């Protein structure tokens, strides 16, 4: 039987682990899928933190291969995928919630004197605009600070913004795994952390039958991961350059690594998130659920 070719972005291990595990164990091939994980686009170097999100494309960095047509499937945070579906010139739509329930954590340097979120009033928080670090930093701080006190700035990908924090170019930084573990190992101070859902965006050529096969393989991989994630922690370790910190599998807090079966993206959840994005000026108010979302996954 000929396999159906599917190309997807190889984003960070925190998001892509079910795909890596599924490939390792042959789950995709058994479902008739020839899955190829494509190297992500490179993050643009940010010489000076950027304060206006309008100056940064929602398809910058690792999501570039999707909009260029090099891949047909890409996973990222809920908010960013709404924005990308809104912006997409190739008709990309959200087709399911992703398997990874990731977290973003805000850290400061050990010598900053900041111990709680209120201490970040007027301080620069380095994020990657239109990615999870951007949106969750705002949501993590808006319960403690007035809107004009929240100063998120675009500081590049996780390695770059980590270095900018280390070198004193920004006051705080929002990080996901494995960078949260790296920060903790170096003694950086955790200010706030929250978990968030994400979704898969796909082009029209990923038909429901094809995605159903991908989804079955991902669910098998999620089950394998939840049985014991430790054999796969090397994927996280490999993402942090040793010139920053040398990680070991034992360094990770396993409760931070959460994987669930993909589910449809409900309209009520979309509407709540979309209203919040409009309120913060992160998207224009003209889109609808049916223009952004085309659920191609059936709950099991």
C-alpha cells in the first residue's frame, strides 16, 4: 500500500514530541502516513527589543515553512493559530487542538530583586510576538498589573531571549520547556507560570481522512509518552546549547510535560479567546469561527 505523504514543521520538542515518538515506533507508517518533519524557519535576529507587535509577522520564524507552502501541517499556541488563520494567504485553518499542553513561565535574573508579578510593572518582559510567550505573558500579568504597566517586547526565539535576559538587555523573559528547566538550573527566579492549549493549523490538502490517520498515530504516541516520558527526554536536552547550560534528563520536572489526545476546537473556546485578542488589539474583529476553524478530528 502506498503511503500518503504529509510534511509538518519540526518545532520544539515540547510541541512535537508525539510526532517524534510516533516516528520512532512506526505508528505513522502503520496508519499509512509517510510523515516528514521539516526543519523550522530560523528566528530573525533581534538586535534591539521591538515594542510594537504590528512590526512582526505572525508567520515569522518557525511558522514560515507553512505559509510558504513547504509544509501542510503546523502546531502552535491557540492565540497564534487564530492569528495565523486570520492572516494566512494559502487558506490555513485550525483543524484540531494539539496534543501538547505546554506552559510558559516568566523568569528574572537572581539579582533582580523581583519576587512577584507586581514587581514587573513597567519592566520589559522578553517574548516572541505572535507566539505563546507573547500571549501568555499578557494573560499571566493582566490580573496583577494595569494594561499600561505590562511591557512585553519582541526579543526573538527562546535561546536569543534567554541570552538577552542573562546579559541584562531585558528585565524578564517568558520561556517554555526545555528553557524553563535551564532557567531553574541556573538559579533564575520563577515569577509566574501557566499552562495553555494549542492547535494544529493545516492547508486544504490535509483532508479529513488523512488527518484521521495522523491523529490515530498521535494518540498512540501520547499513550506511549504517558506510560513513561523519560526515554524521550533527550529530545529536550538536545535543544539547549551547552554554552548556556548543560542539561540532564534528571533535571526535568515531569509534571510540567503534559500530553493529551487531540480534540476538536469548540466554538465557545474560540469566541472567548478571540474576544480577548480583540480587546488587546492583537487581531482585528472581522473574522468568524467558520473562517478560522475547520475541525477535522473526531473525539474518541
